[in-house]
């Protein structure tokens, strides 16, 4: 999911809380270039700060709606009823007023995703099973000893299964930003691949010059 919030402190706090809850999450400071991010990331849900520089959260609802069926949660310090009505009537799924408790926000996010049917209890690719609620993955019935980052990486690749994703897309989805050393992706892909292949043939493939793809079949 994607958090569009111009306050660095709030953005990082929300992204961290979502990641800790087992979601793949990334952040943006404003709506500039949001169309490109949505096209690449394809989030299940977008959290939009209403008071953004440039295009505000209300204006960005239509942008999000133009790139799939993602849920939308508005974040704002404006608690007036007309603002709430405007957001909900405009297509948002929920409206959270600042300051908010992170636990409540994460709960509301989960509720929106469940209503929209976007939270499967598990993802299965061949003999690999990713149990999102339990926060663990297994292959051929053996639980894999994955780090939290490897689990987020596998979760993202599983959600994009069969589709080639670039290093930049992975950086944005797993680490929450795209201006970072691409070699980091190679290191974690290598580690995840090694653990997956300890119990079966290769299903995480490198597509030369393009990125990586996770397939159910070798």
C-alpha cells in the first residue's frame, strides 16, 4: 500500500506501522508523479493526506481511482463534517482524523481491505505458502526462516506473481523509497532465493535487464 503524506515524521511512522503489521508499504511526500507510482506499484490501498502541497487529497482521489480498484483512506486534521462528507462522497472508503492512534489506523486499513476483499488469508504458489496473518512462509511443508525484510520481499513478489518487477519497483514497495542502492535488492533476492531453493527448484527468476519474477512453476 502507499502512504502519501507531506509530513516526514507522520509518513515514516505510518509506513513503519503498516510494515510491522505485515503489509508491503511505501511512502510519497506529495502527489507529484503519483500516476507513475500507481502504475508501477499497483497498491491495494492508498492513504492520502488531505492537506498536501500541489494537488490535495481530494483531487488525488480521482487519480487513484484511475489506476485500478485500490481502497482509499483520507488522513487529515480537518474534522469538520462537510470535509468528511466531501471525502466519502468523492470516493474515499474511510476518513481518519489527526492525531490518530497507529493501532486504530492499522485496524481501519484492515477493515477497508477486508470489505474490498483484498486480504487473502494466504497466498500459495506451487508448494510455497505465504500465510499473511501468521507472518510466515513455508515450502514443501517446511517453515522458512525468513527475516522481516525477506518476508516483505516475498509478500510483494507473491502479490506480483507471474509479473516481472524492476529493482526500482521492489525498492519502492519493500523499503518505502526508490532513491537507494539497487545492489540492496540483489543481496536480498539472493538470500531469499537461497532459502527457497533449499526445499525445491528455482521459482524466483532473474529477467536480464528487466528485474525479477516469481512463478508458481520452475
